C-alpha cells in the first residue's frame, strides 16, 4: 500500500503527528506500507494543489480538512479545521471511521494516539516521549516561561530547529528518527546540533529585536518585524520580556506570506475572554482559542498592518483598563 501523509510543516506537533500516524498504520493496518510525506504550510489562497492526493491512501494530520474524494484519513484538533462551511458539511456527511476531529485536545499527536487506541487498539509505548512533549509544546503547558524560551530540554531545542530551518523537507527526513530514537539522541545528531547552534544564536537576537520593537499597552503586546526575516521566532518571547501581558500580536514577513500571529500568555492569571481563533477567522485565518494566526500574500503589508492594528484594539478592549508600556 502506498500512503501519502500530509502534515503541518515546521511544527513540532505536526511532524510528531505524522510519526504517530505512521506507527499506528504499520501496527494496525499494513506493516509493509510504503510512506511518503508532504509538509503543508498555511498560506493565502488555495491550500491543496490539484493532484496532491495521488497515493492509494491519502492522509492529513494536524492540518485543515479537504473535501477531496481522494482523502482517506484525517485527524485534526484546531477550532479552525474547516476552510468553509461546505467542508464542515462534507466531513459530517462522510463519516467512514477514518476521519476524526478533536477540538478539545491540546495536540493532534495525543489526539491521534488516543483515538487510534480506542478505535483500533493501537499501542505505542516507544512514542510516549514524543506524545508527551507534543502535547506540552502545542498546548503551551510549560511549567514556566524559562522552559519555553531558554531551550534547555531536547524537545524545545528540536522545536527551534523545526520552526526555524529553511532546509527543504527537513521535517520529512526527521520522521524516521522520531520513530526510532529518543529526543536527546536526535538533537545530538551532528546536522541537527549544528542547525540548533546557528538558530539559537538567531533566537538570542530575536529576543533583543522583540525587546526593542515590542510595546505593551492595555495588556496587549504589539511588535512589527516585517523588515527582518524573523517569522520563525519563539512565540513565547513576548511574555518572557513582558510577564504582565495578557495577549500579543506580532507582524512578520517571509517570502511566502505576511503573518499576523496572535497569542495569549499561558502564565497570566488575568481573564482571557477573547477567542483568538474566532477573531482570526474573520480575516481568513484561524487556529486555537488561545493562539491563532492569519496568512496574507507577501506583498500585502499595508493590509497586514491594518488587520494587526484592528486586532490589537479589540484585544485591548477585552483586557480591561490596565495601561503599561514596555
């Protein structure tokens, strides 16, 4: 059986989801299946190219739904899992025991592991570390802000490389390692350690760049780094620098898109009444209630700034009267 697994690229949860699905399929469906992988990125416009689903079994994990008749398996946990109402209706009408939606899960990796255990009897004790860290990282369940930003654990170091590398198909080549090695051993591999050291140096510069650019007002951090190639920065840096913040809105740019990243501070006890996925959906984006994003065409900087400003204003109104400037 030829199996194509499409997964959220440059995302720790995305690549771990692909690894766990692969292990499940080999254990419960076909031990001799031949796998190919395709990393997927959110972008403005059509997400799924014509002819993408060309295998006997076509799979999407940790990414939006496709109503293609060629799609066989689907697992996702994002609130904004469906591009259109028509896609949501298609999912509801095509329940085949192979398409699953779990918006209550913090990570798609754990969602796949638990769902396949319940429905197919899947057991994966060798992937416990991967499942644990994917759930912790994607759910922003770090014990403290230092763990998230100072990057001392192998999983956080690997996340930096996954999110920051520009090496084509890095995550595709990472999947076999996740299936066979502990995270500390993976991070110690010379190419990955070399990439980490370079990216860690950039990470330290990103901290200083955001320190310079970010402003905190009425509980909301805003920063614009569109003049720098800094899209892959650690999304917890703003709260590391401004622990009293409730929300952050960051505007960044890459050759593929303008990104408006919106997040909430996991370590703040302040009420968080805004659903960030719902806010971003109004501008064509989405994600989770606590972290979401919008992708715009790379030349659409003026619109990106207007959208970011509107979201900042809305979040400031929801955060109350506190006024602090960093």
